[in-house]
C-alpha cells in the first residue's frame, strides 16, 4: 500500500523565492497544456500527445524570450505538471463514462497564482535527497530545513512540496508500506465494535463507550469572527489586506489541524483495539443542507470514516459500512422489536416488548454491529479480515523524533 507522510518545511528567504519560481513555472506549464487541449478540441483536432506538449511547452519554450525563465527550475517539476494535466483529463473522461466512483469531476481549468494551494513534485529522476543533517535537498532550491515528526519507514519514491493558504510549506513523501511490519505493529485481536456517529457525542461504541465531540469550530468562532471582520476593512490590493487574509487562513488552518489530529488519534485507537469495525454510511451532504449544517461540518465524519477505512486495510482489519436506511435508532437491540421513529430530543426509551431501557446512541451502535454481522464476535469467534480500498494519505503529528529522518 502507498501512503503519504507529510512534514512541515521551513525554507529560508532565498529558498522561498526559488520555490515561488518553481510554483509559477509549473502553474504556467499546466495552464498552457490545458489551453492547447482546449484549442485542439475547438478546432476539431485530436488532442496533442504528452510528447508533443513536452516538446512544445517545455523544450522549445525555454529557447524563446517569453518563456526563457522556465530553465530556472528543475525540468522534472515541469514534466510532472504535464502528467497532472493527463491525470486530470483521464479522471474527467472516466467520470463522463461513469467509470469513476464518487462525485462527478469537471474538466481541468486554468491555474492562478491566487489559488489557495500551490504544489510541485520531485520524482527520483530529480535526484533530490535527505542530507545527513536531516535537511531536504531539492534541485535548484537548496537544502530546506524539515521538522521531522517521525522517521520514514522506507526510502520514499517521490516528494511533493506544498504551500497552503496559510503560507505554510509541507513536504509530502510517498512510501510503500511493508505488510509484515504493519502486522507486527498491530497484532490481531478478537474484539469487534459498531460505531454510531453523532453530534453531542462524536462516536458511541457498541460496548457503551462514548467520545465527546470536541467542536473545534464552535470553540474557535470568537477568534474567527474577529479575524474575518478585520479583512473587509482593509483596502483591496494593500499589504495590510494580505496580512489580514493570512490571519483568517491561519485561524481556519488551526481548526482543521486540530480536527484532523483528533480523528487520527481516535481512528488509530479503534483500529488497534478492534479486529472488525462497522459504521453507518451517513449522507453527510444531505445532513449538511439542514439546520445542523455547521455542526455536521464541524464533526468531520467523512474524514474520520476515510481514516478508519484505509487504516483497516493497512493493518489487516475488517471495515464494514451498513446501509444508511437501516433503522438502527428504531429497533430494540435486545429483542429486535421495531418501535418506530423518534425525535432527536428522545435520548432514552424503553422497549414495549421486552422492557429493556435503552440509551439511544448505544442501542444504535449495537444495531450497527448486528447489521454488519459482527455480533458473534462477542462470544469469542474470530473475525476474518477482508481487503478494503484505502485512502492514500496519512499526515504526521508535531514533534521531533530521535534518530535519522529516513530509513
């Protein structure tokens, strides 16, 4: 399995300028490639191939006066930008044909220097390296200081340098995990659990364990409102407005980082303690159109479920999604009596058939577990892991580990 390990970069002023040039050159090549394909489509001609675009937009363009500055950056960065265009068009056509899962993807569009995210990618051909002192040496940029939050398990195959809307720089390494090493990190267990996701309690397990919702956005609303009010008071195009925009972006980035760290810690704990996990396939988009929209987005259920899914695949766990229309909150988990729908203010209820007193969320988590066919694990039966497609992303935490930054 391929994963991404992200680490914070702290480039020096000269290195920031070099990264800015690399971002700009990659952006121009991407835009030129999209324009060339659009022009060919408008003229009724076949799309130009990657080799033709490489010769026209990179090799020949460097010899012209208008594009001579393309030679100031690594050629690998420009070639990878063309590959990004190809991947974007493949995803677009696969979405049109219905071959791609998920939401429909639109055609690639031109990139702008005002985009909130800028990135460049270096493959092994670029000859980037990690120095003995722990710095990331990039061609035509230099040795950039890295804050290593953990050691890399293997030598990475590529690195992507990212600048986000808050002005922070990150290095994202692609690595191939070792299944044997992953199995040793998290040995098999006999436990299984069902999870009911909510707003008052972020997650309720079938054994009665409850995890409170941190509500990071709600707690930061006062600070967010203050920074957001300052932004429109600044004159457009001024340096003060740029500073105010950075304050807003950094405030939102702190909320997003705190939420992601909470999701990583809780998902890793659940994967470590359980051999099988079942969750309900919630309609987050539908719930986000209700009056609970802010709380739903603040919880971040989709990100949490995605983490559970790829970590289960990595460590040999079983991950099951049950149908969202399963009446988990209406059925008694003890006798199976269907008691009908209940308003959200009803947190506890008594089954009229067997007289069992239920906590609404705990009962729903038990029904999720039973609907997934995992209830037998309470008697000690083993759960056989099944392969599940995983998200190719794993972010790092803060802190500097001891030892070498790379394996």
